[in-house]
């Protein structure tokens, strides 16, 4: 390819696409509106999930051609809180996730991807809105299929990885508190009941304070974000542009985790731009896991306090990563169930997703 490929958005998917193309000798220019990569995040913790397939997430990234030069903290232990006030400890031998920081700080996922892309020869336009007519759209969410409210702060809380599953407090969602090396992230993510999100956040915060005591909260940064979910038919849109990451709707529907899929979509799109589109890999590694996650989300939203308590108990009894992999593996029965749910939940009146969406959920009106 002789011309310059222009990429809108310098978050995980845009930076990874830039890096993978630049490594293969393609001239690339990244257009990011903020001064730092992944600019919509404020340095908080996110996970790179390691529980949707047997392959280790860092091994997958290495195979893609991305170095793990960002800080990672393997997660092998967590505390789950259920709606009845019980506390469960879960553990796994292999990490069920890797904690990474998002936003521009040194050692963050975005910072590392940006450095690798620059080193490979990618050019970065001055911060600002991407121009019209880019080749790759990596601008993150476009509409509110879900919303997350998150707070990043410094704290004296000892290392903690805690998740609260209480369908009465955080309907269709969950709350989390991660504190690692004195750096903490607290948030609530919900797909439905968005109007009640602020109330859910306050209640979840009170619950964590009850369990973990009066830890210090300093240098607080408060934010709210959309989340996009839709199942893409292809990563190349009808408008001739490529869509990656959340701009393509690529996100696990169960928990709203998108970093690993964003990286995967970057690899597939980079190959596609070079004329080596791999339809089979697209189906197996992107579409099938996403489809399978629809049935799991359906179950998640219908579970009551008792079911969550039972699930937490089960998680605490065995190896948590193995349980996650078993649960989320896109086996045919799960995908079959998802197809039925997708028919019921289907948005029939058109949607505003990127023009590659083949399925998305009916929106609340
Ligand atoms: C609060 C919250 C917590 C999350 N936690 C997790 C987690 O723990 N694990 C996980 O796997 N996923 C998590 N996710 C989802 C994950 O953040 C996304 O799936 C992932 O960031 C998608 O990457 P992306 O490159 O598509 O988008 P982004 O990382 O959002 O990058 C998009 C970039 O495009 C830029 N941009 C947007 N519009 C323009 C424009 N017009 N011109 C130029 N630049 C533009 C933005 O500034 C941004 O830097 C979370 C999401 C939220 C909201």
C-alpha cells in the first residue's frame, strides 16, 4: 500500500491498528482529539480479560505483534459481594484478568501502544477532531447502549479487587472497586435503568465503604461514559471505511469488556486493509464470542439476588478462571440460545451504529 492510511481515534483499537500497519511498512497517520492516547479515560484501572478462552491474553497480544510493554498486574484473587451482604473470595491459578491502566500516563496501555506505533513509524497529527474521509474509524462509542460512571482516586486502601453483584442496587449491571498500589478505581456499569445510575453509584459506594472501612480518597477524578454494543457483520463498512473497537460495537455483552476484542479487531482490520481479510478468524474470534455473550447477558439480567449468591458461591469453590472459560466458551448450544434471544431483543427500527452492524438490541425509549 503506497498511500497514507488515516486513523480516527487514538485509543486501544486505533493505536493497535496504527502499530500493526506501520510495522508492515504502511504510512499511517493517527488523529486523536485529546492530547494523550485513550484520552477519554483518566488513568483508571481496567482489565484485559483472561477468561473468555483458554489462550492467555498476553500470549494472544504477542502473537498479534504487540509487545506487552505496558504495566500489567495479574489478577488471581477477588472478592465478590452479593446482594445479601455476603462476601466470597474467588481465586484462580492462572490470572483471570490482567489489570492495565487506561489513558495517557506512562506505563498505561494507550501510552505503550502509542510509543510502539511511533517507533514503527506512525505519525500523529496534532490533537484535534479527526478530518472527514479517514480510512479507519476507531473513535469509540457513538450511542448509549450502556453507561458507566467511574471515579479514579488515590487511597490508603490495601490492594483490593472487589465486585458487587446486586440486581436490586445495580440493576442490569455491577459495581467494582479496584485498588492496586494506592491507585483506585470505583465504578458502576449498567445497560438498562440508566436514569438510576447516580443512585446506584451512591448505594454501591456505601456498600464498599461498609465492607472495606473508611479508606482515604484523594485526588479524585470523576467521569461518565457511554458503552456501545452491536454485532458487526464485517469490519469494513458500506462507506468503504474500516471500523475497529467500540466504533464497530465490538465488546463482550456480558460484562462490557472490550479491550481484548478491540485489539483483536485491530489485527483483523489491519490484515483486511492489506488485502488479507480472514473471514474465518473474524467469525471465530469476534462474532462467535460476541454472539455467545448475548445469552449470558440475558441470564445475567434475569438473575435475582439468590441466583447471584449461588453463582458467587460456585465461583468461590473452584478455579475462577476455569469457570469463566467454561461458561463463556462460544459452544453451539450457547450460540443457539443467543440466536433466539437476539430475535426477541432485535432493534427493528434501525439504529445509529456504524454501518456494519448486523444485530443490536432494541433501545429503551
Ligand atoms: C468506565 C469504563 C470502564 C471499562 N472497563 C473495562 C475493563 O475493565 N476491561 C475492558 O476490557 N473494557 C472495559 N471498558 C471498555 C473499553 O474501555 C473499551 O471497549 C475500549 O476502550 C474500546 O477501545 P476503542 O479503541 O474502541 O475506544 P477508546 O479506547 O475509547 O478510544 C477512542 C479514542 O477516540 C478518540 N476520539 C473519539 N472521537 C474522536 C474524533 N472525532 N476525532 C479524534 N479522536 C476521537 C477518543 O478521545 C479516544 O481516545 C470500559 C469502558 C468504560 C466506559
